[in-house]
C-alpha cells in the first residue's frame, strides 16, 4: 500500500492522521480509496467534474503527478504520495 501524506488543514477529516496507507495501483485509485474512507475529503480535493482541483498538488515520490502520468501515475507499496495545497498571498512590493 502506498502512503499518502496529508497537510494539516485536511487532517481534521482524517481524525488527525498525517499519513494514511491506501490501496490502489495508481494515483486515481489511491485517492478514491482515501476519499471513500474519510467523508468530506473528496469535496476538498476535487472539482465537481471529478478532476483534482488546480490548487491541489499531488506529489509522487517528490514529483508532481501532472508532470508524470497524471491520475494514471502508478503507485506501489513503497511510494509516497503527498497532497500539498498551493500557497498564495503575501505582501505586494
């Protein structure tokens, strides 16, 4: 099973867990497993169309999944998947 690491804001939906072991052969299946186990998570991660939201970055072993094979990117038991919301804001010069 792959390990999914979750940012602090999403841990309220995973009963405080920062890391969750998930099943699935690729990113899409891993996310579906995660979302099925933790109600409310899908709405945070996905657009109504089912696509991962633009501002949600999903890294597989340190590489953003959109730069790989997207949702079809394979994952295995030794892979680390990190969900990282994009940062925005800051001071203007």
